[in-house]
C-alpha cells in the first residue's frame, strides 16, 4: 500500500506492507536515519518520533497507522543552520555521550516544552521516563532540557524586559 | 523483528469494522493503539491474517459524564485519561491509575479499551474496572450487549468478547454520596509491568461503608476481585481494624507466583499493605469530598 505522511514539514510518500513498522518506513523508505532502533521492544525510546505533536515509539506502530498524520523526527528540529533550543541545550550541558538515545530524548524534550514551557526537574524526569540512556546517568539530560526552557524563556522576554514568563501549563504526569 | 505478513484495513465507520470482524472472525485482530498488539505481532505470538485498525472511526474516544456515572470511549488513550479535566474530583481512582500505566510515550498511543480487551493479568485497568463495577458495551452485527467487569475477565488474555465483537464504551457507575478510590502500584521501573497493583474504591453512606471495591493486579490468572474483603467491609463503620481485616482477606485471595519480581510471600504481603494503605487513603479522600 502507499503511505503518505507530512514529515518535518514535507509531504512524503512511499510503499509499505501492512506489517511494515513505522520506524522501518522512516529509516528505509524515507531514508531519514536519525530515528534509531534500540531495543525494538517498546522499552528504550531510541525510536521516538512526534506524531501529531505527541511522542510515540515508532518501533511499536505500523507505518499504516501514520497515514495522513504529521510526523517530526530529529532531522526536523534545527531550522537550517540554527539549532533548536533543545539541541543547543544538549550541546551546552553535555547532555549526551554515545548519542544513540539523543534523538528520542530531544524530541520528548521538545514536545514537553511545547506543552509546558517551564517544567520542574520532576516534570522533566517524568517526561523522559520512557526513554533510556545507558551513558549519562540522566543528570546532564535534565540540565540540558532545563537549559532549553530557560534560553527559550529568556529569548521570549527580550522585547519587554522584566515581564514575567507566562505561567507553566499544568503538567501531565503524577 | 517485524510481524508476519498481514492484511491491514482501517475502516472509517463502526459498521464497516463490524462487517470485517463478522467476515474474518478469529483470523482478525482489532488494533486500537497497538501498544500490546504490535509487540505481540513482532514476537509472532500473534499472527492474524487481518488487522482491523479502529483508529479512524469517529466517536470512540473521550471521557464524559452521564446520569449516574462516567462514559469512557473504549479507544480513549491513557494520556487522555491522565489529562481529562476534573477527573480527579469525579473519579480519583481513574485519575490515579492513568499516570502509572507503562510510560508516557506508550500512554500517548495505548487505549483503555485495548488494555481491558487484551486482558493481561498484569495490566492495570482491569483491576480498576473490577473495583469500580464497570460495565462494558460490546457491539457486533448481532447487536449490542453490556457485560459487567466481574463477568468479563475469564482467564489470562481471555475475555467474554466474541470474535465478531468490538468494545465501544466503558460505563463507570458513580454514587451520589461520598466516594473515593486510589491505585497503588509496585513496579521495578517506569514501563515495567506491576509486581503488584491494588485498586481500591470506597463508597460511604451516612458514615458507613456502602460498598467497597478491591481489584488486584499481577497476582492471579486474571485480575482478581477481592470479594471476601469487599463483603467484610460492606455495612461496616470504617476503622483501622476493619481495614486491616479486609487487607488480610485480600492477601489470602491473591494467587501470586514466584518470579523475577518477587516471591509468593512477598507479593502477598504487598497486597495486604497496599489494600490497607489504599483503604485509608480512599477514606480520607472521600471525607474531604474528593471522589
């Protein structure tokens, strides 16, 4: 069957079988290999992509489930040469070592900050609780996401100095 | 791993979906969010000829109030329950459970009805449905019927759902008097199945317990309803002694197995402690006027 998705702002189509997994469609058919295959068992989150703005595990979706939907992968974070605030945060705070989990971590972080621009460390930890990192011990990942939140708030408050940042939306999670 | 070859259909109407289930019977599997089914397909523990994706049918999701209770579309995601406005006030047990199901990414796709129909005895929702006396609406080309949670779960991964039936809604009866509940889950890490889970619901009438609902997760061939404990509480004045007695009865009703998550004795004692703790919390919340 033919699958059409809007991915990183572009409409893309490709052939898939009914059994084709979304992660394989993205990597092999659309040739976007920033989305990783880690555990392949819904545990690790290396395959995280955003579907209609929400993080999902693309190893645990059929490609056909994404037909007509809007996807965002790690390739869609930067705008040209300008890094996304989350990417900048991971760079500044050394939020990665081997980098294998990083695309998933950054997409979860980007989705969190869309919903809750000023999360607490507790809320950050809940948001990344479906993504595993075997290198960092998570401390720098949390710092990186907080860095992104703070830099985004600072950039937003530049035109009107001294204006408090908008209150965070009520967080999901417990 | 990828699944065995399968046909995939994504009907846009309920009628069309029911037609497919009628035609294909046991050879068809319903995919709602796919968070249990896709892993089973990948492990080839399930190899249906046809997957019927109900993700494009309107009217199957959302949480709404109706006279006497709540109406939950069967395809409502765990995340939608987690974020349903005001649910903590109307039914704290549902609100407490949602954030403990699997992990945040799985909760964005996985559905309550899918989890209930999958009927993994280590799944969280079935215990909640037993404690709340939930009623499931099942549709087929033959018509519609309602099955109580107590009659629905028949064995591991086995339910009263016929091959041509689809769960469309879950109805939660809620009393007008003070009531509340909570869900306690012991897990090794986020995303793991429960070592033990306990769902508790208390309904009060004039200071006495009108009804207690207690569901147990991961300690039996199905999620278990601790009926002896429930009956011991009904009509009683709530007290630490009554709660301790009910907790012992619930622990006796549990049938845990030794495994990597703990021994039989350990899990049984977690049931006892969690039932007691859950009853105390439910009572405090009910008296505060929180559902």
